[in-house]
C-alpha cells in the first residue's frame, strides 16, 4: 500500500529540528511509523535530513569517546560503536540522496545555454575574453568584473539590482562589515548561546558558509582541551572532566549542523540567483553583454576566433549532444586548443599550468641535502591527528641520535605538522650552539608555511595554516632564529629511517595524550618504541 505523506506533517518536521531528528533515528532503526517514513521521502526534507544527521553523527562519536574514557563495559562500547556506524552510514546515504535530488532539480530547470563558441573562447582564452567583457561593461556603464570571474560579478550585480539585497538591516550590515575573527566569534556565539537569524540573509550566507570550517575547528579545540584534561585524570575521578567533554561535543554537534545548514542555504541562494538572472530582465542584460563581449573578442583576436570557430564546427559534426547545444563539451575543446597553441602565445599561457603557489620541484629539490654544511644538524619531524578532537601528537628524530615528542592542539594535519617542525627545530637549536638546523617534513603545506615565515621573518604569513595560539607561538619563537634554520620536504612512508622514527613517536604521543595508553604503561611503551628504532631514551626525548 502506498502512503501519501500529509503536507502538514512534512511542514512540522521541516520546522521542528527535534521532531525531525527523532523521526530520522526511528526510521534508521526500522521502527518508524509508515506515514512518517513516507514524509521523510519528500523532496522538501532531503536537505534538512542531512542537517539532522550531521548533528547526530557528532553526538554518536562523542558518546563513544566518552564511554572509552570512562571505561564502560565492552558490551556497552560495542553498542555505542554500532550505533555510530549506523548513523554514519545513514548520513552518507542522505548526502547522496541530496546530491541526486539537486541534480534532478537543476536538470529540470530550463535556462538558455550560451553558444558553444562563447563557452570555448571564455575558457581557452580567458584573459582576452575577460578584457572584452570589461570593455563591454564599461561601455554600458555597468560595474567592472574581476579578472577571475567577471561574469560571476555581472550575475551578482543583476541579482542585487532585482532583489535590492544591498539595502541591508543594521544587524546584517554588522555581520558584513566585521573582520574575519569577529565573524567567526559570531558563528561560535550562534552555536553555543543563541541562534542568529541574520546569518540566513542573502548578503551574509556565503560568508557564513566560508567560515564554518574555522568555527568547526574551534569546536574541535574545545573538545581537545576537555579530552586532554579527562585523559590526564585517573579514571575514578574523571566524572567532572567527562561532563565538560560532553558539553564540548554538544557544541560541536550544533556547529556541524549549522555548517551543513549554511552550505544548503548558500546552494539555495546560487540556485535562486541563476533562476532570477535567467528569467528576469537582468538575465537578458547578462546574455547581451556576453554576446557583445564575444564580438569584441573576435575583432581583437581574429586568429584565436578563427581557431575557435574551426574547432567547434568540426566538433558538431559527430557530437551526440549536438542537438542540445553540446552542453558539456566546451572544457574538452578548450583543452584541445590549449594543447595546440604554439610557444610564445600570450593569450592562454596560463591554461593547463599549475597554480603559481604549487612548486612542482619539491620532489627533487627538497629531497637533496648535498648542499648542506658538514656542521648542519638534520632531523625529520612528523605529526599524528584525527577524530573530532583538535589534539595532535608530534615526534621527531635527528641524525645525531636525538629524539623528541609531545602533543598540542591543531586545526588541521598541516597545522600539526608545522607544530612538529617548530618543536624539533627549537629543541635542536637549544642543544647545538651556532650549528645550522635543518628539519625535514613530509607535508608540503607545512614546509611552505614555515619556509615562507622564515624567509620573510614574519610568522603571520602562516596565519591561514596556524589557526590556534599554540602553533602561532611556536612559529613566532622559531622565526627569531630564522638565519640558522631551514625546513625541507621529504617524501613520506618510503622507508626513510628518520621519517619512520618520527612517525612512530608522533603516533605514540597522540595515543598518550588521548588516553589510549594507560598512564602506568606510558614510560614502558616509550622505551619499547625507542629501542625498536635502535635508540635509547635521551635528554631531549625526556624533555619533550
């Protein structure tokens, strides 16, 4: 029997987070009432279900971690872990269904397709087309676009003109005008204290989505602090600490849900913008500007235009999607053009090349140590992190036999690796007067962040990587010794002795700080690891 979901039930579930969460969990466990199960299949709830499961997923993993630290019976742990796996599976399925539903919705939306020639020229000869569009916009008295995305700016301008989005309430204006740190604080306040309805405003929602990653990192920071304090206590006296850990997981769950909600609202905004621009008067203007820009491009770049016309004409002969306007073919055709351009062509010199900040010589240049003086002290650093907590462990091993390890808080694996590099370098600087110190690391992101800071003498250049104060403080200290320190990339997990030693010590430090090694066995485990690496506990390892 087919059950038709009642519209009122769907509205109630969409408006009541707790009711929707209860419905999703009962459905996941196979005990859901038929009418509720039918309602959950409605397209209007596809997005909200992903929000609910983002929240539930964090809580389920938090329950497992708290049970581990409180030494719950094995049967209880098995039950909690099985529940967490079911939630994670349900979340993956919900996300897949959301993507499928959105693809269906986009596919059903009728919108005019730019000509194939325009799309190919725009991709293959981007700088020239961008300049043509800028000239067209200026000629019409419209706002300039940026070199990266002039048409995106033009679409946004048309949307704002039609919706009046720039006539902003005062509270929305505050969110728009504050700096990034203030905005992240607003997101944390939204999650921990009181929901901020102004985050949903069209002028704010994209910024909300961009900064949720940082807000989530601070949620993991709170979990890391609480987890460290709980693990440091004897199991018999952990109750208060575990309550603090539970609170941190509750906040992190809300942050995860709000992060997913921000993504959904941003997607909805983009869909509404495209629909409005396609169907409204702004859409006609955008189309006119694009077509006129293409005419300008053809006049300014006749040879490039001839190549575009020739290639697209040949392509249409055999393309099975020709009747639909070849909607997906322009990127491949632009690649063909880019590959066939002769040396010295200016228009598309950047096409197909790596970004400027990607150093493709890392694999060669950073593995070579033959240019170092004999007095250099060389070490390899590594880090280990994972889970919902910001806790990380780091370890390092030097050619002279010295080793070290410790723990900290990091927002990402890159930040954890920077902390390991800094800790290794600072320890070796203290124990080797005047000798240059070289630290190798298998994280390109960490090497580039530290290398840039040492080269400029400014630790703030790594601000995007180093979110938390612990890493920033270490890098500030290291920069004072920048003339004695180098950091280089080393390919990881290829059997390099020092890299394997640093990795083992980092994993040991992570297990220790998260309480996965009993306190009475820490020293014994450390000694075992060092001896397995052919080393004995030394003064640097003990100090770390």
